[in-house]
C-alpha cells in the first residue's frame, strides 16, 4: 500500500522546446533532461541508480532511440530537505507522507 501512496504522488511534466531552442556544438540531435525532486533521505544509492536507469529507459523508448543514445538523457535528482515540502496549504514532513499508509 505504501508504494501505491508514493506512486500517486509522482507527477511528470513534459516541456517541449520549439525547434532550434536547444543547440550543442556537436550536433542537432535531441537531448533530454529529467528533473526529479524527492524528499531528502528517500533514496539510497541503489534506488537513485534504479531511478536514473528507469527514467533513461523510458525517455529513450518514448523517443524511439536505442540504448546507444543514453548519454542524450540527463537525470537530475533534487533531494528536498525535510520541512521545505508543502501540499494542501501546509508543510508536509516525510514522516507524514510515509504515514499516509498503514503498512
């Protein structure tokens, strides 16, 4: 149940840039940035690595690109300090969010 609570709190935003808005010195192939914000302490090294791997795989699949293009996907993980996360008009502490499920 707890996993379901956390999954319900995961949102995705897609920002599509107009053609020519992103350029590199190398080529004009697409680049992707995935920004993830989580409460501090939720992810250990193994979970962080899994998140990066899964996000990269999903982006590559959606773009129709193969694993050889993985360096076109950057995943930035922002760990939000406890007490700086708000929802419903109040500060939500990690323990409160975790307590939304009883298992």
